[in-house]
C-alpha cells in the first residue's frame, strides 16, 4: 500500500521504517528539513536499536521523506504521528495536532477519491472524531464517512526496543467507525501481523482505541506505584520487598512484569499520559482516585530516597554522586527522569552534586548546567560523601572497588541494583 506518516519523531520514524520493512511504500512528511534530509540520506534521526539498519535499507526505495504535504495525495492512508505535549495543568496540548490536521486537510482538498487518516499520537477520548475529523473535513471539502474516513491506532512501543515492539507487538488495536476505514486499516496491518508472532488484532471504535492507550499506560504506571507502595511498607518492617514482589508476580493474575519497585516511573509517556487522562476524567466529572494515587506515590519516591540519604549523611555541603540520569537504562532520554526532582531537592539542601550517566549526561546538562558531571561512575564516586543510584544501568551492579575511593562509602540505592559488599554502608530505598 501507499502510506504517508505525518511526523518523524520517535513514533513516526519507527513506524515509517517498519511499514517499509513489511512491504509498504512509505513517505514521511515533516516540517524539519534536517530530519527529512537525514532520512533521505538513509540515516535515522533518532537512536533506536535496529532502526538505523531499516532506514539505511529502505531509504530511497520504499521509504522517503519530504517537507511537502502534497505527497499525501499519492497515498491511501495517512498516519498522524505528531507530538501531544502536556500543558501545565496536565491536559494535552493539541496545537501541533490541529496544525498538522489543517495542513493535511488542505493537501487532501486536491486529492480525488477516498482517503483514510489515522491518529497514531496519544490523544484523549473523542479527540479524533471531535477535533481532528472536523478540521480535516473543513480543509479538504471531503465528506466524513464518504470520501474521508478517520481511524485511531494507538502505539505501545517502548524506547530502547521500539523496532522490536512495533514489528512483534503484544496486540494491534484498530479503531474505526466505518467498514471502509476498518478494512483499510486491516490491509495496512495484515503484512505486519503475518510476519509477527500471531498478535491478537482488536477491532474497536475510535474513542475506544484512544482510551485503550491511556488505560494501558495508566494501568502499568499504577502497577509500578502499587509495587512501590508495597515495597515501602516492606521497608518500614525490614522485610525484603524483592522476595515479596517476585512471589506475588507468580500469580498469573498479577504477572511479574512492571513490579520493579524503586525510585519510580519517568519518561515521555507515563507521566504525560497519566496526567492527561486524570485531567480529561475531571473534565467529564469523574475523580480518578487510583490514578491520582499512582502519581502521588511516584512523586514521593525521590523524596523518600533523600530521606534514606539523610539517615546517614547531612546533604548540606556534602558531595553527593548521582548515578544514572536517564529515565531508564538503555536511553539518553532524560524527560521526566526521577533524577530531576532528586537533583532539585539535593540542590535545595545545599549539596554539592556530581552526576554521571553512561549516555544521558549532555541531555541532563541542558536542565542542570550548574552541577558537576563525571565521565565515569568511578570518578563520580571519587571523594564523594554519598552515592545515590537513580537509574538501573547494568554497569552499576559491578562497581565493587570503585566505592573505596569515596570519602564516606554511603550508597543509597534507588533501584536495588548495586551488589552489596563489605566496606560500604548500603541502604536500599525499598
Ligand atoms: C512506556 C510504555 O511501556 C510503552 O508501552 C508506551 O508506548 C510508552 O511508555 P517507555 O516510556 O519507553 O514506554 O518506558 P518503560 O520501559 O515502560 O518504563 C517507563 C518508566 O517506568 C521508566 O522510568 C522505568 O524505569 C519505570 N519502571 C518500569 C519501573 O520503575 N519499574 C518497572 O518495573 C518498570
């Protein structure tokens, strides 16, 4: 099929390359000339395992990029993969989506025949039908349910395994209100489903598809927060939370994934999506108590980490090494990393902070230009009065003798990753 993807960010670039991989002809539309040039030269504009190879293989053949929205006219289906950032009160900001829909609609005004526009971005329920579709219809002059259909196809890929997650998903969710739209969506995904490990395909309505994305992320974030709540109780009793959580994970109704207790969840999705669905729920008169509690527990974890530090070292004037700045291991992304509230609190407490991350230092420096940065965990620990572990990078498991160079070897582990040894004062958060 001929597909167009509007937006070449994390999701847009990954799905464009993966759709080309399963045999579709794909054009990526983006307003950023640098990204377009990079894609056309066969270079992925973001770092993600396997993506470089796919872009290099398909660029100039089944994958191309352009700044010209007119390219969508030669395609059957367009996916809107534009950012939906947070407003200060948690609501999603639809201005980029609306602008994209206007440009897309204007381009479609000159297309004869039918077109399907699919929302790939995470948007709160009813956005596709009540905000995006009317803009598309007005700009294109096309009739909804006639020569224009809209659909919704939420994306569940994770940073660090985006290509793998997209090509071998747990499920595919296709949201449509018309048979023609549903049939086109099926055609788009058939080759992907055929090469994957037989994922269930959920055919549903457009608003249901929008809600499935929030329900998925809200549930996972709440699952981690519940694991943290339980682990905090364990900590107060001196019970090993890891043993407790791994035992409950054996119950198939609970499952063992996303029970990793620690300093909490961050990233570009969980915090934004949980805030957005809470704000949307309140708009329709519902107070989502569980999701609000999930945020509250998550906000408390960095505070608790600092309290564990204070049990051993007064941060005022102390040299504190913060190990791990990325929101999770395997990425240089620091968006909503738990290291952010932690470093803010350390600076408020007048600590002398030195940060270390294997890959995320430069991104963290943009938010915190004033703290020290080390180019290895060993040099961050050298002379430090305490170390706080924030991200579970595997290399932090084997620091071993590196702790010997600390001024006082106090290690407060927010991810239970450090291997305990004699000669250090080890304190885990949970
Ligand atoms: C998440 C969803 O998993 C994905 O389906 C969605 O499309 C986007 O958001 P991502 O943000 O890439 O993906 O990261 P993920 O691996 O889910 O981790 C999110 C956060 O939760 C990280 O900060 C991680 O450290 C934390 N986490 C994860 C825990 O604290 N404990 C766990 O057990 C798992």
